[in-house]
C-alpha cells in the first residue's frame, strides 16, 4: 500500500496557518508532516500552497485529531469498522493511535519512538534477523532499521492499523529506499503465521501485543513455545506487558509472562515495562 505524501493538519497547525494569513504574511514556515521536516507554505487569501499543490483553508478542526487531504477536503485519519481506530497527535511529533479511545502506545512522558528505541536496544538488533510479532505503527521496526538490522519480519493483524501506517510519516515504508529491502511487513495474525517460520530462524524477537484481555492467545503457553522454537539459542526477546493494575485485574500479568517464558525455555526477568528473556 503506497504511503501518503500530502499535508497532515492538526488544529494548532491549521490555526497557525490562518493566523499568519490574517496577519498579512505571504509565507508560513512549519511542519506539515508531524515534525518529520519543516518547510515553507505560500499563503494566499483563499488557498495555501505546499509542495506545488494548492489547498483550501480548513474549517474548524477537532482537538486530538490528525487530518489528511483525501482529494476533496481534509478528513480525519480514522476509520470505524466495529471499532473506532484513529491516529492521535502527541507533543513529541510522532503520533500514537487509539482503538475505541484506548491509547495503544505510551506517550505521557516521552515520544513513542524514544520509548521504542529503548526497548529495541535491549535485543541488540544490529546485523541480526529480527521478528516483530505485532507491528503496530512500526516504531520498533523504525528503530531496528536505524540500528542496522539485517532483516526484520513484522506482522500486523489489523488492516486498519496498516492503513494508519501509510498516513503516518513516522512509520517506516518497506518499499522506501531508506528501508533497503530489510523490512518485510506481512498482514497476518502472528499467532497462526508463526507456525510457518523455520526453527531457530531468527536472532532476536520483539513482542508488543495488545493487552491480555484483547489478545490472550499472544500470552499463551502455546504461543511462547512457538517463540522459543523460532529463536536461536542465546537470542533475546523483549515482551511488552505494560503495568496492569493488580488490584483491579486480580492478576500479575508480567510475572505470569515470566513463568510461561521460562517454561518455554527462556531465562526471563522484568525489564522496563515488560519482560526481557534469553533463549536457553
């Protein structure tokens, strides 16, 4: 699926464009790709021009929403197909996404890319073959590419998340020259697709599943046994668990994960907001 290259607007950016026009400025400088780059916008009374294309000034935009040009107007980067999924701006530039209002990435204290980079560093991806089980917006993949991964196979089950990736300039494009053919992105349920991967075929694993209540199969002993099968001995796994409230859930998910991973053949310990394990 080709990646979008048009402008992305948020309410503050739209207001800045209008304020500059109303102040009589002929040009505005800023970012129209969520902080990836900065450039100049030519301002006219009824339209503005960016990268040789003219766009109308948008009407009032909603907070916590990102808009893209769909050919007729500026539309929210969101879809509803049983669940509402949307790209959500952050103060860090790189967006998060929500499903039915539930934030899928931690963004309160730092950029989701910075958070991903810290976790990716734990598995030392340079020169390795890495399996990324639940690709999401691709921030683990972006950090692996940045770190010099040899090959990254990423799975994503949700077609709407894959669509969000094509509109998010922070999500790596497998077909872009910067990826160098090292990123393989597959639309599939990894809990089933992993059975097709060869034994000891990956050097490191990144596992960032949805919370237990949504995707319990990705926390199962059966799945962890498969992770152990495809990972070479000595290979590292980082498993995001978050910090679910034991008082409300009645479960200590991170420690349950440690026990199951050890049963599968890993040496595991709590690390950051998840579990770091090594294949024995």
